C-alpha cells in the first residue's frame, strides 16, 4: 500500500521533463538579438579590416610618391651643382692657361680662377696639370675651417695657391701662396716635401685620352684627404689638363635639405653600390 505522501499524480510525472526543458530554453528574442549582434560584429570586423587594407595601400602609395618626388628633387639639385661645374671646365679648356710656363705667369690668371670659384661655391679647387709635371691650383679657404687648419693658413687668407714647378735635371720646387680677399699675397711658403705629379693621377690620364670632358669615380684627394669627384678636360692645345674638385661633403649637404622626416636617412649610391653622399656626413 502506498501512502499519500509517496504517491505522485501520474500526470505530473510526465510533466517534470517538460517543465525542466522550458526552464532551460532561452526566449526567442534572445536568439534573435544574439544573431544580430554576431552579424554586426562580423560586419564591423570585415569593414574594419577592409579599411585597414585600404589605408595601408594609401600610405604605401603616398610614401612611394613622396620618395619619387624627393628623388627627383634631389637629382635636380645635383644637376644644379654639376652643370655649372661642367660648363666652367669647358670654358677653362679653351683659355690660354696651359701656355703659362712659370709660377709668375700662372699667378696672372688667379683673378679669373678666383672669380670662377666664387660663382661655383660647391667647388673646393680649380687647377691645371701640365705635361711637364708642373701643377698650379687655386683653393678657396673661406668656408672650410678644417682645410684652413690643415694648411695653417694666415687668419686673413681667403685663397691658397699650390704650385709645383719642375726645372732642369728633374729638380722640383713646391710652394704655397696665401692670398687675401683682394688677391694680394700675404705669405709665400716653400714646401720642399710637396711632391705631386699630376701626370700620374687618374683625372689627368682620363682627360688626356679624350677630347671630351670626364668625371672620375669618387676617390681621396691628394692634398686634403677629402673624398670627392673630379671634373677634368684636356686643353685645346692637348698639352695640359684643367680640373675641378667637388667634395662628397657638398653632395651630402644637398641631401640634408631633402629630409623626409626627422628620423629618416638619405644615402646616395652610384651604380656599383659605392656611397657618394650621406645626409649625416
């Protein structure tokens, strides 16, 4: 016999699972809200990723255009440096400087060379190498404290003449002549150990082998130890070569004016991978 407390209505026994399942089920509107939330999140993520890709492509494209613009502007800047030098060398090659055979005769051309240097501030020196082994150079001292110190120039010196004369019996006479702004001689200095033969230099040999102007690869200059390139051309008479030195320091200064950002770095290479200029010389 079953007591009343132990008896369960038959209808309720079947209803228990039904009641429990109803308690575990979520309302239909919650499913709809969850589905829409997932759709919104997915759509937002897709839109965000698409915008990220587009923005990245725009930044890359803008950067490439900016680099190309800077490259073109830099190339134009270098042409503005090179072209006056090339024109100057062509003009000097038609002058009669190669006919001067003594230091006194060559000093008469100092005014012409000094004027050329003033109109081409990127040049460090102008010079003539003779087939006799003689050498005559005019260097500006105004804007290069390092070179001034190197040659121990007088305080008011604006130009330096470097001269080598080879006399009979292979005798050699080297010397410096310091000039002020008016091209007046301040000091003459004998330099017995100034042994330099232009005929052995690459710029002389290259220019002598052609009637066209030549430009050397970068190399270290004999007198100053600076790195640079030389523009040279044989005189019309064919017995001497005129040259002009352009330091890589001046090219590096041109790069400094083309900075993309404060932290960017610009380096100029030639086709062989040799560094010609660096914006942090």
